[in-house]
C-alpha cells in the first residue's frame, strides 16, 4: 500500500509510538501534588517546552487543545464572545475564501448571531492579496484569521505581510498553521501573529491533540471549555497527557529531521508531478507552483471524476483524496478549488497527492504507473 | 447519519471495477438506433446511452459515463438489465425507475442516489430518440404524467421527489430551485409535507435499498 494522503493524517513517528507505549502506565493527574502527579506534570511541561522551542515562543504561550479544530474554534468564538466584545452583533471578522471547515463553518455560525464576516477572495493560485486585508479593515474588526498554508492545494499565504498589516492596525491576528508546521519554517519571533493553531496528527503524532499558541499580552479569550484551571484556565478538563507527551515528541523529531525530510519529500513530489505531466495529457496543477507546501500536488485530470479515480487507485493500493462533490457528501465540489476560479468540471476532476516522511522513490514510480492506467481507463469510458 | 458513506455493495464495486457494455468503438462505427444523454459535467455526472432496436426490443445497449463510482456502476448495471434475455421491450424499458436499478445494485448510500437517477433518464431519452428516428414519434407522449402539486408553477410530485434525491432537504432550498409555491402559495403545506416525507424515506438509513 502506498499512502499519499498525509495532509489528511500521518502515521505515527516510530519514536512517538515508543514514547506513548512507555508512558501508558503513568496515569497521574498532572494537577495532583503527589509524586504520581508531579512526575506527569514534569513530562507535560517538557512537551510544552519542546513545542515552544520549535516555534520560538514562550512555553506559557502554548495551550493544549483536543486538536486543530478546537484551537480554531477557541480563537474565533473567543474573539467575539463575552470577555472583551460582549456586543457580538457589532463585530467584524476578516478571513479568506479557502479556509478549513473548522474556520469556515464556525464563522458561518457566528454570522447567524449577526457577526459580520468578510471572506477575502484568492487569486487563481490561491493567494490572498494583503492589500485586500488592509482594505477590509474597519473599526469593528475584532479578528483577522487567515490560514498559513492550504490543506488542499498547499498554497502558502504571505503571512508576514498580512500580520504586519494587522499589527499596525492593532487587530488581533490568528493563523491556522495546521498544514504549515513541519513542512515550512514557522518562527513566532519573526512573524508576530497573536494566535496560531496546530494539530498533532498532521505531524506524525496522534489524533485528538492540538495546540493553540496565544501570544502574551493579547486580550484574554473566553475559553470554549470552561471548568478547572488547566492550561491557564484557557482549556478546562484533565489534560490529554498521552496526547501531549506524544505531541511533544513529534515536535522534537521535527526539530531533528524536518530539514532533511522536507528535502526528500519535495524531490519526490516534483518527480511525481513531472512524471504525471509527461505521461498524461490534458491535466492541470491547482495552486501556486512555488509558494506551495513541498509535499502537495493537486492535479485536475480533465474529463474524469475524482471519486472514480480515488476508488480505482485504492484498488491499485494507492491512497489519495479528491475535491470532487461525490466525496464531500454534498452536491458541491471543493470550495477551495472553486475559489481559484476554475470550472466546476475541473474541481470535480481534482486529486490531491500529499506526501510524507515514509514515502520512497519506489512509491512514486508505482504511483505514476497506477495513475496513468487509471486515467486512461476512465477516460475511455467517459461521456465527455 | 454519516454523510460520507463508503458502503458500496459488492454489486456496485463489481460493476465499477469491471464495467459491462461500455462503448469501445466510435459512435459513427456503432451506428446506434437511438442515443440519449443526461446530466452535465458541471454537476459531476454525465452519461450517454446508445441503443440498437429490433422487433421492438433493445437487443444491444452501450454507454459512456463521466462520473463517480456509483454513476459508472449503475449505468453498467442498467445496461445488463436492459439487454438480458434477448433485450427488454421498449415500453418496459421506458418504465425503468431509479429504484429498479438501486434494487439490482443491492442499495446505494443516500448521497449517491442522484447519480443513478441519470441512467434511466438517459435511457428514456435514447428510446425517444429511436422513436423519432423511426417515425414513431406518436409513442413519445405516453409517459404517465405525475400528479401536479403546485398548479401555478406546474411542479409535480415526481419533480419534488427527484429534487430530494439530488440533495434538497428542506422547503426553502426546494423553492429556490423550483419556484414551487411562489405564486398563490396554497400548496405550500402539502409541498412541505412531501419534502419531509421523501427526506425521511431516502435519508433515514445509511443505505437506501429502493421501494
């Protein structure tokens, strides 16, 4: 089996797996004062420090959540709710048209409570224009939230520029960096976003753990889950200690291996892309050719439909994903591909290949053959 | 209910992985007696059906489909249903409903049903095309008309059912798409009931197995 769906989720890093297994008997509650608790508290804080070192921030600025979606929800709902902005109906949020559903649907929900949301368009490559951010700002703007890199096409936004605009206008800025982390350098001293979201399972850690970075001195957010004093009262509930320790280890491994892994992954991605272009006519790559995550290529195979490609490749033992409507459970194809202003047909035909640290040259050679065969077969029976 | 349901039956998989009766030669060479088309690439599904008729029976049917696994699988299934036992009589083939195909396939996930709806429509279009080509156009209007629910906008119960199959799950969306009940509005309560009825019918379970 060849796994090319690493933007959906990643396998556990062997070191992370080892760490989890070794930890399983440490059941202490990190809030307890006795030895059982103190031991686990120390491990939780070590994990927090690993993450802070990697991001170049302070450990106090790291809040553990149940994942990227929870981190996104905490910032967006927190930014407009009880604490500083009681008058929800008089606030405004700026975002982009290609955000992850955990941002998009959270904003749709706030719109029903009369929060005004500006969805900035993207160009044909998926880029937000920083000037549009500047122009969308008004005195009610309570938050700017723009994803660092897109999950479907991999386009990397000019976050430093956008952040500068937000800072100059004194508007809190959040970025969903779930897909960026581990693939491109993220330095929180260089880029002064106020909030940033991460997820464990996209970086060879387990599911159910994520991180919200909240810069010191930014306004306090109303916690999504209220209760005990855990995570500086920003996220109540006894910590997911297994997840936290595993995420700390995953980040530690990124620190050690990211540079060499990314080089290899980018080489393989480029090989896959050029191999497919050489073998198959009438295809187009969605997204930006350079300002793009090194592990992703999103390709439209015109005249055939994505789910059919997905399932036939699955039969060949190659796992990928598609932006076609048939796989989304709705009638509409991917909002990201549609936002690039390409035809709906092209969106229905789009396939995402996302590589990871375990992929080999042999995987790519086999994938090129399997995709070529699949596309050829489906084009022969296509009514277009 | 799970919106992304991958529970394709073995029959669907079989027809998707090894589709039967695909048109492999050019249309010109095949020389069909009737050709029908349905769907559009914009919606993600489009199929074309080619039939050959002798003694009022469809003795051969070929097809081409742009679409997902269930669209390909259901057209392939339909092609076998129509050509089995020396071919189906035209009148009988005209009456094939999505439910008949779904039953043969062993059920489909609800969000996939609209894909299989296209095959029978394309087949009817092909039969009508054959009637026109062979000077029997008078036979075309024998379709039983569905009951009209909204008399102002001429919307039938069948249309409402089809809209639900294609993903409409509430009255407002249906109204946007069909303009139903936008004139006198008298039929609105009945239309709402029909939407609820079909939503319940098609989406209650993870697999819809036909009537």
